[in-house]
C-alpha cells in the first residue's frame, strides 16, 4: 500500500503552481476572451491516461475503471486529501506519471517519498 496526495497542485522549480490551459475560453471583466487556466494535479494527469488505457480483459477494464472512479472522487474534494492505493494501483498511476515532463515526475517522486518514508 502507498499513500498518495493526488488532488493537490504541482509546484514548479521556483515553487510556482504549474498550470495548463483547459481548452475553454472565459470572458474577463474587461470583456476580453482569454484561455481558461487551471492548476495541474497528479490525479488529473493520471486519470486522463487511465481512462484512455486499452485493456485485454474485462477484469483489467473493471480494475482501471474503479481506480479512475477513486481518483475522480479524490479530485472532487476541495482540500488536498491523501488516499491509499495498492501496489498494483500505484504501478498504474506511476506509469501514467512517468510519461510526463521532468518537473511533474520529480515532484511525484518527492511526494511519494515524503508520504511513505
């Protein structure tokens, strides 16, 4: 079992919040339309990849779907909240994070090490 904090924002090299565009546009008070920006969270990155995964068996599909639901429920919480995952679930989440940018991967490793020391 591993403890993870998937619904907190990821910090960059200078402790700034890493963010990304959502693909939607919002209207500012001045009337200008600008791209909507949202903080990046480990859970949202992992969830997107898990839900796009291909599986070979019904059992694999069910397990990934269940994991996706747990991550999604965690992301819906207003405050950063730890969850515990099995070693197999951790491997799936880590596999999703491994293909991300260096700062994301490094911050994930730091978070895992600090919660599971």
